[in-house]
C-alpha cells in the first residue's frame, strides 16, 4: 500500500533513513513529508517506532477539481463504510491553497457533509463529528485544483509522546529534538549532555534512542485501531517485537539547568521510562559547569522570543567563551532562531542546517572544539 509520512521541514532525509531501517519500499523525499510503500505491519511500525514522523497517512483518492461542487461529488463517491465502522466519530484536517476556494474552512465543511451523507445512506443514521477526539481522522489536501484525500492512521500528532507531565518555558518539540539528535548522528555511544534542559526533551529523546525505546510506547491509542480494516493480531506482534528490542543504554546521559523548576520538570517527565536511573539530572549554571572531553552537547538556548533576556548578544558571547575555554575535545549542537545573536558566539560552525521550530525559521549549528591551531581554525 502507498503511504505518506509527514514530518517537519529539514527532517525529511532523517525520516527517509528511518523508513529504510524499517524496510519500507520506494521511498521518496517530498517537502515536509516522505512517500513510501509498505504492508499493514509496516504502517503499524511507522506509528509505533518512527521518531521523526508527525502523521502516517494512507491515501485513498487523488483527483482534479474543476468547480467547488466537484469536491462534494468526489468525496461522496468513496465507499466510506469500507473505512468507517458504525458508531465511530470522524473529523477532517484540511490544508487548502489555491484560487478555487477562497475560504479554507469551506472545503473542509463540504467534505464533512459528503462523508456524513454517504455514511447515513449506508448505515441509516448520522455519523457523529468530533473535532477534539475523533475515532477516524481524515486528511484533506487541496493545492490549486488538485485534491488528495487520505486516512490519518495516527490520530493525534506523533510528536505527542505522552510522557510529559510538566512543560517548562518554550519546550522543544519531541520530533524536532529527536531529529536533531539523529542529524548529529549520535548513536548512544558518546557522553550526551544537555546543559540547558528545560523540560528535558533532548535528554528524554536521547534515552529513547540509546535504549531503542519505541517513540510511541506511551501513546494510549492510534486512529488505525478504529478503522474498519484493523488487524489486532499483526498490531500485537509489531508492539511485542519492538518492545523486545529495547536494550540497556551504556552511555552517560546528563541533563542540567540553572532553574530548579526545570530540573524538577525533567525528572518528572522521565518517570515512565525504563532505565531512567541512567540519566543524571542536576541544577547548575552552564557558565560555571566544568567541561568534559568526548562529550556531545545539545542546546536549545533562548532566542529572545518566547524567553527574553536582558542582553541576548552578551549571553551568546558568554556561551561561546564557555565552549572555547572548557569544552575542548567535545562538540556542540545548538539550535537557534536568532541568527544575529549567534554571530556573537565567536565560533565558526562546521555545519548549518535549516529547520523550523514552532513556526519560526531556525538553524542547527555544529561546533567542534579543538585544542591549539585546530581550535583557532573555528574561531572568528
């Protein structure tokens, strides 16, 4: 079957690699998505194991619309009882662009009407629409005159891992955090340290990678479990196989923050996890933290947007000074949405990767701290 997996901008190649590891076929990188081919078992695996997926879609129709009325007719023509069992609620997510529809919500309402009318004719009663917690979620995509309709097998976004009890200021998206760790090619061997941990998203995703814990382990349910065609025996095997592959992490995992409440939140968010005792969480100002060699640092410092500082440029200068003075023999990966502030770091990145963080343009920077002449090479 054909599948389309949605992700965040900048993480398409990472997702494609994850799909290769799950042995899906005909993988093609798209914009903020990857298409592929797979079986029912692989559809379930994508939801349970992919770390950089937001939604796993099963396309059911693609067609050209000449008029607005064509939308209703096209959607109604689908035999919806093949997908929606009796008594199950529905909702539609719509992404609409182009000149055919001036109001983005109108095609969503018309598609909803077509599905409800079709199911009423099939079952004899009206299907309930539930926009908050639907049993069946349908994805409607219209670009110019082209319409694509898919079943959303995930339900809610897969970045919601269901492990966060608390969220400190400006929390990092889980998919983005995992994607950054994978872009850094950290494989659970070197010491991992997030010295500005906030709610602990980086360190929690690192623990999941190091221990091979499935990304969807704590997700209570997925939309595909409500589909007319659902294979619980296959789903059971997929979960059991993935859970059996969990391993004991061998690396050091450290998370620290200057704010005690952030440390509290990180510890709380780790409560569900096996091997949580492997994570050392403590309160410390990064600027007084003794450096270590052979460490990979992951940081999400303030951008002066959701968290504002008195002097953002001075903060970034001090950050760069601390990296240069104390962390030789290590590397740092910093995501920031403030390109001007990053210029004050005083270090030249060996890599820059464009990403999107919470709707804002951001970049991921890699810095390698060397001794002597090599160190000077990366200073500006």
